C-alpha cells in the first residue's frame, strides 16, 4: 500500500519529540553516502518490525543529538546512483523491498527531507544480502544478534492482512462516511452516545490507531468488519458476501443473485435472514409463538456461513464468500484451502488465517473460537436425520455442501460412510463411543433396521474411517471410534 502523508510538518514535529534512543528513526544533516543509506534503511526496517511499527523514518535537516532543525541540501528524488535514480537502485538492493516515500517540507523556515519507510513484514530486510539492526545507537549486522533475528521471524510470521493499514491518515469525517462503526459497536454490546467514547473503543479493540500526524490509521480489520462499501478499497473489491438462489438442482436458472458490499460483522444477521428465507418450509407454533420450519437447521447454516467468512483467504484478490441455494442443497464457498484436513473439522482445535477477525466475530456472538462451530452444525443435521455435509478443498477454495432431506434408502454408500464417520467423531468428542443403536437413531431408523446399520459400520471399517473400540468386543455391545482416536 502506498504511503500517504497529509501533514508533514506535524509528522516532523512528532518525530523530533521522540526519545533519542528511538531505533526506528534516524536524523541526519547532509549525509549522502548511498551504501550507508542502504544500510540505514535495512536497520530501520528491522527495528520497526521489532517494535511492531508500521513505518520507520530517515530525516535530513535535523541534528541527531539535539533534534535541532538545521536544514539540508539533500534531495532524494533527484539523487542518482550511477545512471539509475537513487530510489530505484535502493529498491533493487533491498530484499524484500520496503515501500519508500519522500516528502520535502519547509519547517521552521528551513528545508527538511523526510524518507518514510514501510517494512514489508515478510522477513528481515537485507541490503545487498546483509541484514542490519540498531542496537542502542550503533548499527550492527543482524547475524551477530541471533535473538533479535529470531524475534523478527516470529513477528513477521504472525503478520496478517487484517492487521495491515487499509486507510492511512483518516479523519473523523472519513470514519463517519466509510464505516458503520456505531452498528459494529452495538453488535459488540457497546452502548454509548458519545462519539469520543466510540472512537476510544475502536482504538482499544485495535481497529484504528492515532498516527504521528495526529490522524487515524484504519486497519483492514475495521473495513472487513463494518465498511459501508468494501468496493471502495482496492484490496477488498468484490469481496462482499454473495447469495445466489437457483430454481432447481443445477445452475440452469438463477431466481435471484444478491451481491453484498458491507462489512461482514454488521451484515451477518441480514445475510443469515436472506439465506434462511430461501429454506423456509412453513410455520408452526411453539409456546404460543409463530416459528419458521426450515429445510436445513438455522444453526447449521449460521455456523458454516460464519466459518466461511472468518476463515477466508484475503490475499486471493477478487474472490468472495458465496452462498448457493439449490432445490436440494446449499453450497457455501470461501476463498482459501482449509488449514486442517477436511475430515478433521469436527475434532481439530480452531485455526484461523485471521485470528483478530475471528476474535471480533466471537465477541459479537457470530462465531466460535473453540472449534465447536462445526460440531454444532453437524449435530443439528443429525437431529433432523439429514444427509451428512460434504467438506471439500476445490481449486484453492473450501466448499461445504449441506443437503436437504433425503431418506436413508436414497443415500449413496459414500454418504452413509461419511455420516457414520462424522457420528463417530461427535460421539468421541462427547466422551462416548458410537454404537449400532446410536447410528441407527442418527439416521432416524427403527430398531428392526439394525442389519442395514451393521452394513454401514462394516463399510466404514473397510474404508478405514472407524475402528472397533476393542478388537475382541462382541457384536451385541460393539462400540466404534473414529480412525484417529486409537
């Protein structure tokens, strides 16, 4: 992302007010040594990463010891290295290449040259193959400080899209125009009529931060959560959730196609209402209240939809969570392959590409972090004796297919085995083992149909999806576990 400076004078003033030992800022007078500048940039980048700063700064025209304004003759834009522009040469020699932005400002009647440096947060930044770091006031080789190099690798390994700055130097007016943050805070259970309190809450939640220009740097996390229009941001264009309803079991004719554009946290409940309206079978009364009867449990759709939104890969440009509703099933598609094996979704601990976004959605009550969301979705399916859901990685995406009612006799052998395996996983997670009786109840079959269930269990063992709890167990009280449990 390009660097934006709206108030260079305020930035210089704030940099001057920093302590002398700040290792991600360097002040110079007329220093012009090209090799030395390259080393400084490497050291400043790595210091910024260690301090988890968005930017580092090299400033000409300020005395290093006193921070006194002395002015400078250095003009980085006009400077050359051989026949190449100096900045172009720097970009080639630095790996990975940081974003560089030059700003010239008249400050206290003197010329100050400001080089703003944005580290790529991929790995330690090297100049001509060597990484440097600031230790106190000294510039040293990073390789001489392995503990600092390990720290840089640890920090860069956890950097994610959600933590990046999507809009720098925003004003309060920008916040009001582009983000429905009041609704987001309501979803989070924050009720306040004070704008100042709302902004303070956004800061405390890590959604925005005040920068050295006295404005707000907006994190991508705020945009994906409550942007009024995701399409206003190039990194989020065409990422709003999409719901397509088809008249039949194929894509022959779409009854409607709704493309969302708002942030996911503020639109999630509306998204769920739209999907469930396509799955309504009728109404019934419970406790004197009118309730809808759905072809697929709302709990199932909610959990799988939340998973698709939270675990999507935001680096896949132009791809969005898509929800396809057919006459016999619902397909939920999210960009990004699963981080765990598809048949371990029920038992594996939660993992997310976007942990901060997942945490925010959890606070809003829209998803779970414990990894229990898929369990609950599948349990709801079992209570209605529906076919087992299918989870597949397909060409860089994750597709979850949830089916409407189909009797046991019309389930394929593969579906019966999948249902058996999922049931065994759920029973094991609940501290029990699967039995012929529990699986029969899962399929909604009568006691006299136990031979059919025995066949399913036999096929599941042959498919290596389940194993007997004990090798020498008798058939009457036989119990079974998922293959990974023994």
